[in-house]
C-alpha cells in the first residue's frame, strides 16, 4: 500500500495537482477478527469493526496534526461541499456534518452537533445482528435477536470490557429512545423483516429447483436423446440438486441464526 499510495501522490505532484487535492486514506471496516485492544473485527459492531484509520492530506491541513473526535464516512459529502465552497443546496436530512474545522484545526476545531449521534444499524442474517449507537463518549449496543442491551464508555474503555447497562439504566433508556426514534424516522429494517425476506428468497429458489428437477427428469425419459444430450442433462440435474442442497442448508442455518444469542 505504501508503494501504491506513493505512486498516486507522485502522480498528483507531477501533474501539479497536489496543492488543491485532498487525499483520504481510510477503510470501510475493521480488519479480520484480531484488533486488540479493541473487541471484534470485520462485520461486527464492536469497536474493532468500526474504528478505522483516517489520514487526510490537503490544502489547509497541517502536517502531523491530530483529531481524536469520532467521525464517520458519511461526513465526507458535507465536508467536501464545504471545502470546495459550493453554493448548491444539500438535502436538509443528511446525517453527515462538515469535518472542515477539525481538518484545519485538529482537536481545537469545533464540530457541529450531531442530532442523530453515530448509528450503525446492522440487521444481518449471515452474522451477529447488532445495532450500535455512539452518542458522545457512550456507545449502546442492542442484540437484534434477543433485544439484550450493552452500554460502554468507549472514551475511557475502548476495549469495551465494562458493561454499564445495569448501573446506568437512565442513560440506557435515553439512548434507546433516541435510537428508536432515528430508526423509525429513516424506515430502518427490523430483524424480523430481514429473516422473512431471506426465508422467502431461499424457499423460492428451492421451489424453482424442484420445477427444474421435474423438467429434466421428463426430458431424460425420452428415447430420442442422444448420449451427449443425456450426459448434459444429467450434469445439469446434478448441479441443480447440489444447488438445492446448498439452499436447504442455508435455510437451516437461517433458522438456527434466528435463535442465536451470541455477541461474537
């Protein structure tokens, strides 16, 4: 990555564009499953799956400056709109805020207030379904199968080792209220809807395979088939049966997943 990024930076310089170009180095999620001292990793709503590097270079950004305030990639649109001085109106329901103050002033910069906090809603059928909600120093996590809640102060406890949900019930209630209001506002999918949609999809594929079996078996009964066509139909039948087995296995995994209470 050093070489590849270096090539990009060298090209910008060669073209005379480095003084009016912003370069952002970041990731879409945490890496792998081992990100100590953070918990969890890719496709998990723990800090190991959410905290990623963000390094920015460009006009007005001092070398070696630093910002410790939490930001999100949906801030980029608002930020670039601000940095380029655009006069075009942005939609008034964007979650993102401009990062310009902290890009130019580091930790001294003042970010606009986030009315929604940072919401990471992940009703996934293929892994642990969790919604995480960061508001200030606190992060609330809700398991979407069981409804179980965890609360962490991720400023003091980035490793998420001390669950505060039992000792701070008022904080939990307040954050749950704000989170649910946001999810309702944006029409976020509920876990039950995700499971229902996936079940319907798999059952449709299984039924389609049954129709294919019947069609191929009917064709194989013909005495007019030559050896090559018969061989091709038998291969197609085998492939369809293998595909259906996979769909049935996934349907069983889905059923088991609905009952899962694990957090990792």
